[in-house]
C-alpha cells in the first residue's frame, strides 16, 4: 500500500508541475529567440554579402574555400525563416500560442498515460498479493489437515497399543496366578511349617513360645506372646506362599514376664 501511495503522489506531482515547467521553458525559449532575432538577421545579411563576394572572386579561390559559406547561409536562412514565422508582427503571437497549446496537450497526454500505467501496475500488484494470500491460506489449511490426520492416526495407534498391552498384562497376571496356585497346591505341610517358623524370629521376642500347627495349608498359631506382637505376626503368616488360612489361638500378655518358653519344641509345632 505504501508503494502504491508513493507512485500516485509522484504521478500527481508530475502532472501538476510538468505543464508549468514546459510553459516556462517555452516562454524562456521565446524570449531568447526574440533577443537573437536581430543578431540572426545581421548574420543572414552578412552571409548573403559573403556569398555574393565569393561569387565575384576567381573560380580557383572559390574552389579552395569550399562550400562552408553556402552551408552557413542555408542554416542562417532557415533559422531566420523560423524566427520570422514565430515572431511575425501579425500572426506570430497566434502561432506561438498554438505551439504552446500543442506542447501542453502532449504533456497532458503523457501524464494521463503515466497515470494509467501506474494504475495498471498497482492493480497487477494487488492481484499478485491476493493470489499469494490465497495460496498461503490453502497451504496452511492443507498442513492443518495433514497434522490432524497424523494426530488422529497416532491416537488410534496408541489406543490399540495400550489395549494390546493391557490384554497381554492381564494374560500374564492370570498365568502367574495360575502358576502360583499350582505351586501352592504342591507345597507340603512340612515345607509350609518350616516357612512359618522361619518368620517367627522376625516378629516376636520369644519364638520358641509359639506353637505352629499345619493341616492342609491351614496354619494354627498358639502359645503365649505380647499383645503388640500378635497382629503383625498373623498378617505376615497370611502372606506366606501356600498358606490358605490362619487360626489365631494365641494367648496375649501385656509383658514378657508371664510368657513361658516351650523348650525343645515339644509344644511349639504340630502336624496333622
């Protein structure tokens, strides 16, 4: 828009100033011609007398000097005729006005042509700008659609992958549970008893005071222990692989003074 405005301003300035400048130049040329009119007439007279004098000289001398004076005379006559045509006392002013009008008309025509060319250039620039804007919009829309398609495809792929992974994890968990159950079913009471007794020392102060009875995976805990030790022990026994259930027959005490240890394991372990 700035380039178009500058171009229009330039055209307006040229259209406004060019006629006045041409008119000034024409008037200045007329003034100079008027000043030189007398001088030109004198030169024409001098040239004419020179030609006549040369023609009166011998032929050999005239050949040596050449035709330069003749050319000077012709040019002087032409210039004098033009000045007489323009500065004729009766019609000279009208002739000069006619030439001035023709020059002004030519200037105006040139200004109109320049303005038309400027408008055409401006319209072409605007069309190119509009076309480029439409192309950019189409390109941006196409990129947006492609990104959206890629995002949708990626989302679907992630969903499918997550679903497949979830299915695989669930299958693995089921298989692990199945294997765990199968493994637990094969654990003997003697093995399970050994596992339980191995944990007693971690949870009670007097493990030999606790009796452990195993019957087909059911653990029965008996004996004496402090009340604060009972619940942690029972919870740990429940988590031992192979334990199906836990029966609590413990005798709880507030202090360790009333707890009697069973020696040699005579009352601590029973298998049925």
